[in-house]
């Protein structure tokens, strides 16, 4: 008897959910950063296409991407998927978006967020387009809780961000916003991304170093890259506060708050 009741309950839930999803907007994303927003905000049955890198190691939402269709950013692939909404950041081009507009397919273009306000704008933009405002606000509320927990932990200490390719990040980057959210100052004054000044770092080593993307370099690979230079290894020795996973820093999104929390935990 219990099995019959359970089956009826499950059947009732499916019957209730089906009409709710019947009018939902079908969505496709064109690049790996757009994938993150679609996977976080869209109802799974409405996702008709993700980029070919949706389940790559540098995708934060890669576990949620498993089993969903991956498609190239071409007009043929989009039309075959029949989405109502296409989400993109850098995928596709103006010719593709113009072709989609002519066919009545809405395109949502994410801004290049360099701070958490920019992330808030992107989340709300996609949530509105998918008629999922409640899910969008829940995602932002979780982000803000993490930012509150991370605040002030670095106590103003200067930290230098470094990648295996020898690059650092200055003002007007999401890395800078992440460092500041955790209470660190940014040791790099050069705006945007730029090569780390090797000679300057050797002469005046930073007190704190934050690594990024080092988890995605295979053992023995890129060992001659600037970020693995022997002089830099000596400079950074004993100064690494945290190593941020590539999936956490590859796109400007709400999970930058997870990075701020990771930095805060290392500081404490």
C-alpha cells in the first residue's frame, strides 16, 4: 500500500511540474562563462545546449553540465536546438546574434564584470530573461553571505596574484575585487592583467602571494613558464596564502565570493 501511495505522489508531482515547465523558455549558452549562468539559473529540462567546454576542468558548474547537450556556437547548431533565449559573453559574433534576432531568438549578452556589482547585474539579467528572478536573488543572497563572512580577514595586507604564465591582476579585474572582499590590498598597481614584474619582485618580494590556475597545469608541464621561474619560486616560497582553482577564477561570476572565502580562511 505504501508503494502505491508513493507512486501516486510521485506521479502527482510530475503531473504538477509538467505544466509549469511547458511554458518555460528554452535556453542555450554559447561559451563557457555563459554556461555557468545558465546552469545555475535555468531549470535543467529547459537547457537545450551548452558550449563544448561546459564540463571542462575550468568550469565551475561542470558537475551540473554532465548529461546535457553540448553544441558549437554556429547558426546551424542554434537553430537545431530551437532555443527561445541564447546567453553569451564572448561566444558567437555580431553576425550570429543578428541572424538570431531576425528569427525572433532573444540574445542575452553578459557584461565583462570586474566587481561584484557587475556580477549582480549579470545574474539579474539572465534571471529576468529566463523568468527566474527568485532563483537569481537566491544565488545573489548566497554570494552576499559569503562576502560578509570573508570581509576584513586580510587586515589590509598587500597580496600579489600570480598565474603559471607569469601574469598578475591589478585594478578593474575580478581578482582585485576578490582580494579586496577578503580584506587584502592588491600589490599590483597596473590596471587589468599584465606580466608580473620579475625584477621588481626579486628586489622587493611581496609579503603574501595568491596563486591562480596552478591546479590546471599538469605535473612537469609549463615548468619553464614565467610563473614557474626559479627566481619567482624563491620569492614566493613560504608566502603563498592560497591557490585559487582555475574554475573559481576563470569567469567573472558569483563564485568569486567562494574565492574570497577561501582567501579569508587562509588569512585567519
